C-alpha cells in the first residue's frame, strides 16, 4: 500500500487529499493521512452567517479566469451553487484627498486603452496623462533584470501611476507593495508585452483588436466567482468526501525525516511511516521541517516573505447606506496615510450576500507595510475603520454587527528573484523521492492556484511512487 502524509489542512492540502481519495475509490491501494496543527480545516476559507448575511473571514471569491476552483466545485456537485459577481455594477474608486474618484473606463488592470475617459479623469494629473500618450511610442526592449512592478510601471507611466493605481491594486490582491513585488512573478504578461510591443498600451490595444477580429462576441464571464453559501461550503463539501479516520485536526507535525523506504513523520508524540509526503503549509513551516533533509530547499523556502492582514466586516441597515456610491468599493493609496487599504461594498459585489434590508461593508488593513495593525485590539481596529469610513464616505451610522478577523503571515509575497527560488525548489523536489509541495508560494496566490498545486502534488507522488492496484 502507498501511504501518503499531507501536512497542512488548508485548501491546498484538502485538494491533495481529495485527489488521493478519488484514486483510492477507483481501486488504487493508496492511503493518506492529513495532519493539521490547528483544530480547524480549511485554512483561510471561513464563513459566518449573521442575521441573514454571508460574512467571509478570508477570501470572498476567486478569479473566474483561472478554472481549477470552479472545476473542483462542479466535480463536487456544487455547480448550481456557483455565483458570479454583479459586474454590471462593477465600479472601483480610488481615494484621493478623501474623495472617491472612479477608475476611468478602458483601464485594463493599470494600462489605459481608451484615451478620452482617461484624459478626462481627475484621477491623474496632466503630466501623467501626457506620459500616457508618450508611452504609446515606447520601443520594444528585453527586460533582463527581475525588476519590481513599481520600477516597470514608473518607467512606462511615471510615479503617479504607481502611487494611485499599481500600488493600491497590488495591495488589494497580494497584500503587498509594488516596490517589493517581482514583475516577472506577479505580472509576467507585462514583461512579454514590453519585449514584443514596447508600449503596454499598444499591446493591450492589439490584444483587444485581435479578440474583436475573431468574431467572438460572447459576453465576458463575471470577473469573480463565489459560492452562494460562502467559500467555506467548498471546504465542508471536500471534508465530507474524505474518510474521517484520514483527518487529524489538532495534530502538529514536529519532525519529518527520510528513510530507506520513504518518510517518517512524528506528530503529537506518535511516529508513523509513509512512502510519500506532501507539504501544504506556509513556506516557513515547510522550511523548518525540511531543514534537516535539505538545507538549500529550506533556505529558499524561508526566503519567501509573507504579509499579514486584518479583515473587518460591518453590517448596516440598508437605509444607512442609501448615500453609498454605486460600485464594488474603493482602494486607498498609501499616499493617503491611512490604515485602511481597501473597502468592498459586499452587497453590491455579489447577489444574496445580505437581505434587502441590510448591507455589508468589508474593510482590509495590514499588508506588507503595516504588520503592527495586528497588535491592536478589536475595539481599536473598529474605531480606526469607523473613523476612516466617516472621513472618506461620510458613513457615521452605528453598525448592526461587526466582525474582526486576523490573518498573520497568510499571503506569500513574490519578491524579485522569486521565480529563480521556485525553480531551485522544484528541482530539489524532483530529485527527492516521495516529496511534493503545494501552496500559494509558487506561481499564484489565489484559491484556484492553491487547488491546482494540491491536485498536482497528489498526482506527482502517485506517478513517482506508484500505487498498486487492489486485486
């Protein structure tokens, strides 16, 4: 029998376990044990239901364009529970001097593709608008160094574009700093576009023209996808498909060592033998356990920085939100000197997140530049959020309920050199029998990428350490 240890019970580890469970159900002589140090499975995927409202403690959705999470949901029978974001209401604002300024139409991520809306937008100064025009003539050039996103964007569009768009956008997605994130790892398409077209705007326009010429007039899918009852529904469904005896919540692995026939795992004072082990933990935890096994992989894993975050959800009577700007919410540039990084109008973003007589506001704090916010009390965090909401959107009503969630070291940061480290890690894994890694510290941080890496890790150990077929 092939026995596989999975260390880490977040969505990556659960996806690996489900892949192995399917293999076992189809007749392979394979067994698995999932070790999770906390008492809760699912990691950051966690949902509460309060007064008819769906409150997400962690991610509220996933990018529709990346297919792996939606495919898994459909495979689990949750296809009818998938909901798309209300993109007809999609409008995002940038806070500038305590005012909400809508991102102009035609911006594709941070690249302008429509001259008139961008030219008329008060979001940018005239010098930046002139820089955008000049960017159309940027010559193609190879990018030899792994520069930061901020460096590339500033080369093309100037510093104001970094401060007002690139940094708040990446802060919202990665919880990171544009001046510390690798453009090759985070925006590889931008690197390809510059090498081929030079101008990022010309490249985006060419891509749009190609799509139009193809005659594909199908409506675009929603940008975000979620589950009707919340993201934890995915976790609960996977756990329901796994054998209870294979799950060890509350079991902390304290030692991993290779043996002649596989791996020896020590957890909570018990020692077990396995033919393969899948690490689905944060990189730093994997580094600690793999230090005695391979110093180089431990060094590279430990070099992956992480950021922390705080999410705050406030429920209001719908009447208290009647003057709220239409749209999905707003981003707050660091130049505004506030603790809030972003705010989502949840009841606008997704259907059925709140009953008709209520609304949900979700705020984000922390990130790479404000780890200290995690040390504040809930009351201090709520006071900060309510003060900034009052100053930015004039919301002074008393919330019906509040929730504060802390996520310490949850978001991997792809610093310059990240892809080189990943390549070294993958090479060591390939040459280490029965070892596989999964998680958000490779080539994507969202739920779909975590699902993908978990599935690939399970398939990898099945391929490299063949499971016998039961008679």
